[in-house]
C-alpha cells in the first residue's frame, strides 16, 4: 500500500495545469462558496524568508458556475476529485453539501473550517460538520486550523459530529512588513502563512489528533521532500498533501513519491505506509485509507 499524495486546496489550478494534477492521487479544488467571490484586493501573495503569505480571500466563481462549468471539466482529468467548500454560516455549508451530494464526479467534500483570510462562520466546527453530515452521505473531511489551544479536542468534536477524516493543517495567520516602508506587504494586512516553518506545527497537530481520534488524516504543512512526508505518516497521517512547494516545483509529487519509498526502505520498512503511527510509542494504528 502506498501513501496517497494530494494537493493542498488552493495551491494548484488543475484546469491550467492538467499534467501536474494528473501526477496526484487526488486533486483537491480551490474552496467553493455559495456565491461568487472576487477575493481580497492585491497584493495578496508575498514571499517571506521561510515561506509564503497569502490573502486570496476564497476567490471563486460560486457553486452554480462551479457545478455547471468547472466540475465537468475537472472530471475529464481522470483524477479522483475532492471539493473544498467554505462559507460564512452553517447554512452555507449545508447548502453546498446538498448541491454536491448528487454529483458522481465528487468523491469527497472537504469542509474548509479555518481560512485565516476571511471572516469565519459564527458556529463551531462541530456544528458545521453536523449540518454537513445531515446534508450529504458523501465522505466528509474537516480541515482544521493549527491556531487553537487544543486541536485534539476539536478533532474529537468533529468526529462525533460525523466527520469521516481530517485535513491537518490549514495555514496559520502571519504578517510581513516591507523593509523600506514598514507597512504590511499584503493589502489586507495579515494572511495565511505556509511553507517550511509550518512543518513542526503540522506535525504536532497530526500527532495530537491521531491519538485523539480513529480517523484517517491528510497531513500537510511545509512538505517538500519524502522525508517530510514520512514524518507526517509516522505522526499518524495516512496521506500527505503538497502546498507551497508546488509553486516552485509543480511536479514535486513525482519526486516526493519516490523519496517516501526510499526513506522507508532506508529505515527498514517495505513502504511509507508501514510507518504510520511509528512516532507513537504505545498506540496501535489501524491501516486507514484516506481515499
């Protein structure tokens, strides 16, 4: 068994880079909202010493255009599709899940519960998951923020509410200032931080949630090598997602896939999947699939 490789939502436009998307085991769409969104004003992407800040603001055509135009085109790629959905109320999430429920092209719905670039829904993550669960029989993954005091407690809450898996983690809020003006480099001010410095945070979150719940986990955050991916698997992830690295190396999935196997064999294991949960000294992990 291999460890599936996905893209982090928003880090790849499959319709302009079909060959890149086809190197993945699953393609995750940009977050879709009920109504079209232009996103935040530019500049909304800025490099930092150890990663990237973004404040895209969930720019998307809205669910109607997505279903009519985008989804059929994505389906022709021949890659399993996860649709990321976001909103500003529990009703938004329920509506999106209802509309996606009847679409055979969609294998999984990822609930974006933690975008740092827009105002969040007032309801708790568990309340949103419960409404989504009632609205659709499709597989639901809850994408959680690392900016919480006890992410394991949140994981337990969304699991109890009906989540089938977790995506860990979303970006974390960060700020960069221009060296000459000392003003924010992003028009909105703060943005979502991703890149190498997020990796230890993601590891900690995956480790904590893998102990707390018996759900498959997609680990993401600063992954740019097979060793990074193997570390997330050892912490408890059953799949990994690539994000920031895709901007510099679009075909990174091919290399990371090979490096994961090489890293596992070097450690004396037949595959990267065999390393799942090895960081936990006293826990037994089921052979869970993220797909």
